């Protein structure tokens, strides 16, 4: 990697902050920011706001105007080189007379994948990549997961008591966590491409699984996904079938709807695994094909435990409430028994903070 100076770092850090402005709106596209500068002086800034609209480089070039000639463009992702819903950003940078492009990371999209850099270099533009690469990948971890691994980034969200319980024995779980924590969850939902739940939770809690932010905050409605193998978990009056936002019901290949209750939802048959249940890996692969970058799972201990057991969980978003529910309440996860402690899964804390009266932990392996 070419050596970068303090000015390069400052401009790329600003580009990353700009990219975060599209946290809730770019799905299925990545969040991208761009800064155009002559030395320390910034002459143009932009970020990608929504799929189908101009990319970050275009907005930055518009602001820079004729001053872009001979300048350096700092962009958090390799400029695209293909015609999609918008023209190639590499062409726009070339036409504007940009002299140097500094990119945080390469674009894994096969339609780009080095093509943007090649086009820029062929036009005589100096191209350097790798500045703040990990921060850029972290911001778009779902996008990279979908294109590099063929499945979304899977985040399991759970709320538990101090004694590790998620619901009473009778299934009641509202509300373990406090109001501030529940509001915080809405932001994680809004940044997700889809929210997934299982038949048990859908039946017991009748959740809406929608993101709710302030009226002034824009976001793209998340896809609701329900694993309902036999098409018998949801009542006709279920919130998940109200047609208010796009809803996908995944079911067994042999299942057939008994009536019209699923008329507002899309249905898709997913192959069964060796145990006769919906193949979770196949379900995630299907969602990746639908452009799902980040998938938030809000389900009970059985489905969440199955995802953990299948090594399909990337991070755990855990809210810990200062309440004790007792040993008859439902556990956090249903997992196979262990013969020794050394065989347990040890997670590392990526982030921890107080949210109202609760603690929020973000954990990864």
C-alpha cells in the first residue's frame, strides 16, 4: 500500500462520515462517501443516499465544478465502471479532470471488481487504494458479506434478564428491556435490509417487525421475513400479513396455503435440511440473491440457537435488563449440551454501552 499522509487520512475520515449519512437509505447499495480536495482544501463533498440516485462522486463533482480539475478524489469504495441505474462514476471522474483517486477499498461487485481502478489508470489518473480499508468494510459489512460469502451479514438481536432469560414460561416477553432500549432497536432495524423471525415468535408475539424512526429521518422499509414451514403459524389478523411493508414467507416445499391470509405476502419454498426443517443456509442464500445485505434476526431461542449451531451468526446484539425472571423462564438460546466448558463458544465484546436502564452489548466471535 502506498504511504498516505495526515491530509489523506483526514479527507478519508470525512468521506467515511459522509457515507454514514446513507446508513438507513442505500439498500441494496453500499454506503459511500466522497471528498474532492486540493491539498488541505475541500472543494466538493457527497454521499450516496438511495439506490437509483446519483453516487457519492457525482454529488462531490457537482459541488466542485471546474475546480475538480487536477484535484484528488477520496472515495470510500472503488468507483463503479459500469452502466447500471446511473452512469459509471469512473467516467465522471475522468471527464472532470481528477488527477488522483484515493479509495478505501475495492468493490467486490463482479461488475466492478477492479474495473473502476483499471479505467481510471488507463486514463492517466493516479490510483491508490487501502486507506482506512477496515473502517470502510465495517460500514458496509453486509454488502461485502453478500457479495463475498453469498449470504447476508446476520445479526441476532436478543433481550435478556440478568439471569439469562428471554421470556416467562407462559411466553410473555413484553417488556424485558426498557423504553430507551426498544427505541435503540429501531435504529438497528432501520439499517437492516430485512428482519427475520420464526413461526413460534410470530404466533406468540404477533410482532410488526417494522422500523419506526422520527418523521424527519428517512429510511427504506425493511423486508419482513417469516419462517413458516407449514404455512400455519400466522392468523389471518396477524400484523405480519397486513401488507403495510413487503413481507416474505419462507415455507416447506410441500406446504400449501389453506386460505387467502397470505395474499399480501410473497411466498417462497425453501428446501429442507437433513432434519426436515427449513435449510437455514439455503434461506440466507436466497435472501442474498434478493439483495439483502444486513439481516436482523428477532426470534426465540430455538431459531436463534439453530443459527448459532449452524455457524450462521456474525454478531449478537444483546440487551441486558436489570431484572431476574427465574429458572422456569425461557433461556437465551437452545443449543446442544456440552461435555466441557472448553467447548463453549466464546464471544468478544465489540461495543458496550448503557441504554436507559439497560446495557447493550455487541458481540462477535
